[in-house]
C-alpha cells in the first residue's frame, strides 16, 4: 500500500489543496487548519451552515502568508497577524485566536453573505486532543475538529460507491476532507479502522479513532449542492453508537523521527 495524495486545508472549511509532501508536526501537517472563520461573537462558522466556504481556497506562501482566492478570480493576501490582540473564540479547548484584520474579514464576509472574521491559531501547542476522541496526555491539535490528521482509503471509498444506488453518481473522496489518502487493500476495505498504528514513509502514527461523519460530507465539493449521500448509505452499512463512520484520525508519534519528518505521496503504508 502507498500514500496516493497529501492534502492541506490552511483555513478550516475552505477547499483543500494537493501537495507533493508536507512536514509532520505534533499537531498535524504544517499549515493545515491553523486559520478559521468565526462570527462577530467568535463562534465558529463552518461549511455545515455556510456552503460557500467550500468554494474558497487558501494557499500558504513561503513567507507563511495566505493567498485567499475564490472561483471568480478574486484574491487577497493575508499575512500571519502575529502582532494582533487576541480575540475570544468558541473552539473547544481554544479560548482565543488572533484576528486577521478588516480586509480579510470583509473579503470572506462578502463571499459567504454574512458577517465573518478570519482568525489564526498562533500556538497549536495549547489545544489538546479530547480524551473522548482518543487523545492522550501531550497530544495536540490545530483547529481541526477532532484529531491532527485524517486518513482515508481509496479501497474503502470504492466499497462505499459500490453500496450506493446504481443511479447515483460516483462520490468524490474529497467530500471527506482528508489530509492523507492511501490506496488501501482492495480485498479489505475499512481495514484501517482496526489499525492501532500505521507508518507512512519514515513517520509512525497512532490511530486514535474512527471519524464520525457529519452533513458537510453531503455537500458536493464542485457544485456546492447538498444531497443525501454519503450519509444515507453510510447509515445502512457503517452506523453504530448513533453515528456514521468513515476514515480514521491519526496522531503523529515523533519520538525518534527525523527533525524534519515529512509525509509524501508515494510513501509506503505499513500498518501496525
């Protein structure tokens, strides 16, 4: 098995971007989900309620600044707001973040049709992984919902598409917003659910749990239209504890790893 794609989502709920490789940090891939959108009171705004976020893209430059872009060619450069005064935010175990400024706020607000603020997590070492989601003492996470990285398998996706109605179009694996896509074992879909650990290239990860899926997966990443899949089909085949499940959360195990630990497309995947 091998890693087939590596993806970064610099802004939580924005569209992701394929990269050939990414540095692995204790809280996730470098540059992944350190930014997010909140309302004027600091409560998170995600694509669950604001589909338009999925039509926006952010790419991190060599100077760590973001280049925001939309599908109509609009763009805005946003530097890391290192000197800004913190504002309160409603992310669990993350009491504050730094505001990007009026220009960024206006740019995002105009594109999702509601007042919004763009904020940045200055120090991901302050946010722990919830023990209810497999977190252990010392585990840290960016502004991602649950864990540092999400891994999905093409073999599991193929099985999900086989389960769906023959008349329905094939679902895109990007609906699940993964960081790492592997080819998997075609004879053993969903094998990743039972892995305690997995090594990708030279980096070992602990599998902290299976990911429960929300309505965001029902939004087509290209058209932004909502539907019933994949939740409807997952509920028939992958439902337990009142939730539907696809993909697994990973926590980097960097003890003994190179200082510049990197995961790459093409890396070997070795469970256990």
